[in-house]
């Protein structure tokens, strides 16, 4: 048996903040943001919407899609760097809300790579027969740690959540290979500063990402025993359209075969790939036996990639 996706779900808050809205609060403009990042708008959670609320909505949707009851879950993993509180974890909070009384729960902190780190962790537990069904959530409320006076960062980020239920799938399907990595020497380029705001050295992070995203994409395909020509769809971390394009061009796939939800949601960190995967599947862009590549990078610095043959 393989380990794969039984159900998917996502949630984004209703409030839309466009580039034109940001023009009113910082010295920037729509054309500059679009051409340099690919972002046109983002979703921002109001004060009464917590990280745990978004995680719960995405998780409930994934469980419904998988036709799995909450009490059937053995483990809940939540990738986030913006929990409601340091403890209890978001995973424990949504365990209570879902009624997943039989599940162990923990959060995973790997910034924008967190969802791939969490999927990989879930895969190991299922492969070793330790657990049968695992809920994985990527969720962020980045708006609460964004400096809305810093025009270099406030245009980039958004809020949201994506979720997946993992379990056994038919042989030859599911997760075929993964790659995880980190470079702690680069942590100084992307972190939460003493004022609880995101600090990013954009130039250094960009240089790292345009090298690592394509490299990790190719590596995971080779680990899966596949060729670049086998890839049907690419879901990169939605950080910057130029970084995403570097990965797409390295794989040699057409633009229509890469998710570009960055236009609507901006960079949602650990939720980014989770939302993009769920949305792509629900829009019919992913079909049974398609080869999918997930790839991301984030603070730490971290990176991760995954090759999947879709289907149950």
C-alpha cells in the first residue's frame, strides 16, 4: 500500500485587501506589487478570527471530503508559526473542536516549509503502521505579525488554512518521494523580530529560494525514479512569482500546469501549499494518476519537496 491523500479542504477569511487598498496606507502601487511579486490581493483575518478558527474550518472540510470521522483520527499535525498562544498547540485546540478524542496532537514549526515537513512526518507514521489516519493542517495568521508600515513586507502576506487527511492508498499511488533540508546559517535573513514583526532580507531570501526551489523539485523527481517530463502539475510555495517561475522553468512544464493562487492570496506561509493543493484538486486541475510536485522554502532557512502520484 502507498500513503496518500484521502481528503482535502481549505479556508480563507472573507476580508479581501487589494493592492489598491495598500496604496492608501504605504508608499507603493499596484503595478509595482504585481510585476515584482505576482500578488493582486490577499485575505486578511479580522481580530475575531483566530488561527485556530481557520485551522478548524479547513480541517472539518478535509474530514468531510475524506468521509472520515474525527474520532477515527490517530494524529493531528498543524504547521504554523502564528499559533494563538505558544501553548496549548493549535493541534490540541482543533482536536477539541473536532471531537477527535483518539488523536495525539502537536504543532510543527518550519515556517513556509512546515506543511511539507508535516506531510512527511505523517507519511512515516502510516508507513510503519503506527497510525492509520492523520490530519495535517497548514495555517497562518501572518497579518498579526506583519508591520503594516513596512512597504517591503506588508504587501506580501495573507492569512488562511489548508488541510489534508492522509492514510493508506493503493499500491503505486500516494507520496512517492520527499526531500527536506535546512540551513540555520540563513536564519538571520528571515525571522520574527523583537517587536513581533516579520523581518526579511528580501535580496538574500530571493537568492536562496531561486536556487533551492528548482533544485529540490528536480531532486525529488529523481528520488521517485521519474523524469521531469513525467510531471503533470507543480504546486510551489506561493511566495513570489519570479521564484515560482524558476522552479517551473527548471522542470520544463507549461505555465498552465503550475498553481498560481498567489494572485488571490499572497504568501500564506505554511498554509500556502496546503491551500493551493486543495483548491487545485477541487477545481479539477489534478486527476487520478497525475504526478504532482510540491516544493517550498521558508524561514530557518528550510526547504522541502514531495512527489506524488495522485489517487486513492
